[in-house]
């Protein structure tokens, strides 16, 4: 049976500005009872060649600067992807259906085995109570199961116990199983956890799942793409894009488990990650302990002007920074936040976006702050899903290529560029003044 219950809440005292795994919640109604869900048209999945043509046309129409590099993708293995078993209304009857991460993918044997088991008569009550089972892939053929079901009464309890025993005896690929419940009541999705409380009960296994063979881990409630193969190699692609030098520092915002920053810790002098959720904090702390260099820190906070000004106002945080931002889909980065990011004077800014129209706006905003677009890296992390992303690399315009407007705009906001920063070694050469006793207290910045 399920025990060791723990509650996770993503409610926070300040307004959330966050990544894809923080986007706005679905309506708090069961999916099978929502007329809007049934009326939603099926999204057409574009072939890869059509996606390439769309990106080329967008770049030409908007006169996007910067070099477009080769597409970054990798064909996924079916047992390296997240699968779901959903209880849906089909022809006015409740029925279990398999939800594949992409069209025309064959389900792994363990998923089919569990699917067939649930349709047996002795699990009739559990089948009716079930909302979904999420197979969270580790990326090496194993899974952590999340079971969302309205379990009440003796029969349901007996059947869930029988189901757990089946998993332990017949599914060695399943390394853990947890029951989840969401408040408000909607289908659990790691990408839809804003202002949601999730109750977790363990049946067996750890609440942390390994990330393939990397030696890193993530909480079972943390966000990750449903397809793992390309994502597992994304840190290496980022490293190749920025070519970190000795002494460089890396900051990953909207980090979830901090997989990217933890993977790059050996290539940077210091790595930081930021997220607002408790599960992200637990994952990042576990990953930080596994690093030999002990050079990773986590910040449970929101990305806003106040955080950036406080963090980069400290002398210890001076240096050449690379920012990595996986921009939210529902809440794009605002112009005010772009100004605050530029005012922090990073050496490089990596911005990952999913909406091309918004990408064009962000390019103009960073240009206005004195950052020019150096590279464009198209990402197809989930082949066959029809979703693609663009990773843009911005660098300071030291040569004044952006013209007078960007320079004047930067001067107006007192934005100092990286080459103007004062290193910690030269701090002793600057005269310091001490407030004497009896005089009015100095204002604290």
C-alpha cells in the first residue's frame, strides 16, 4: 500500500516568473468531464522538413541576424521516453488509452504489460478510479511510475495492493511507484504545477530517479522533456556553443533538477541554479553533493529584478557569467526583466524559446540593451512531436555594431558592459570612506 505521504506546494509569496515546467495550471476539473477538452481540435504534427522551412521563412521575413547552426536533435528510443495510460471518455464510455510521446511510436513491452494488466477483471474498481499512470523514463530503460487515482474503500485498497505486487514481481524496469493527488483537482503534469499542491504517497522505491548513467538524479515530480535522448546531450551542446574559459561562471534559471548546471559544473569555476519549487531544491542539493568540485549552489527564488540586483551586487559574485534561460511558454520574459538581466552584465546570454514571434521581440529587446545575437541553434528535442525550440546566444556589443540607439539606451540605464567591470583583485586600489559615529546613518542600498 501507499505510505510515507509528503506534500509539495508550488504556492509562493511572490508572483511567479518561471520556465516551461512552471506554466499556468489547467482548469481544476476532471479531463473526462470537460467539454472544452473534447471540443479541442487535434494538433497537426508537422514533418521535420516543414518545420525547417518554417524556421527559414521566419528568419528571412524578420531579418534575424546571427549565424544559424545545424539542428540539434537525436532519434529517441521508445524506452527512453515518458508514456502515459489515461482514462478517457471514448464514445461516451470510459476507456483506458495509451498516450505516446510522439505519433507512430510503439510502446515498450513494460508499458504494454501494465496496460494489459489494468484491463483484467480483478482490477475493475481500480480501473474505474484511475485517472492516469505516468511512466517517467530515466533515459536508460527504467521508469518511475506515478499513479493518479481516486482510491476509496476496501475494494480499491485491495486492488491497488494487488497491482503493486504485480509491478514488483513482473516489471523489473519499474524502479519506484508513487501515488499523486493534485489540489486543485486536475491531471498531474510536471509542466503544470503553478499554484498547485501535490500529495505524494510512496508504494516502493525512492522519490528520486536517476538521470540515465550521468550519476545525477531528479525528483519524480520535477520537469524534464518526455523524450530524454536529445535532452541528455544538451549540456554538451551548450558547452560547445559558449566555449567556456578558465574562471567562467554559469547560472541556470528555471532549472528544475539543475541537470544542465550540474552537468557543466566541471567546465566552469562556479555554477548556480534557480527555481522556486521544493522538489527542485531537493534535486539540486542531491546533485550538488555528487559533484567532486563542490562548486554548485541552488537558490529557491523567483527570477526578478530584485534577485538579480541583490545577487550581482555582492563582490564575491563578480566575474564572467553565462546565463541560461529556458523561457516560459505561458509567461514570456518581460522587457523589464530583460533590462535587469542586461544590467547584471553577463558575458553570454543563452535564451531558449518555443515561440518564434516572441523570439523576434526578445532579439529586439536585447539589442536595445546592447546585446547582439551571435548564434542561433535550432533544437528538436522531441522528434515527432511537432514541437521545436530555438537556443539563441547573445553577447555584449563591444564594437558598437548595433548603432547609436543601443549605446544611448544602455547609457541611459547605466548599464556597464563586462569589460568595464572592476575585478576583485583591484578593489584594494579604490578609496573607501567610513561613516563616523554620531553622524546620520548611511542609507543601505
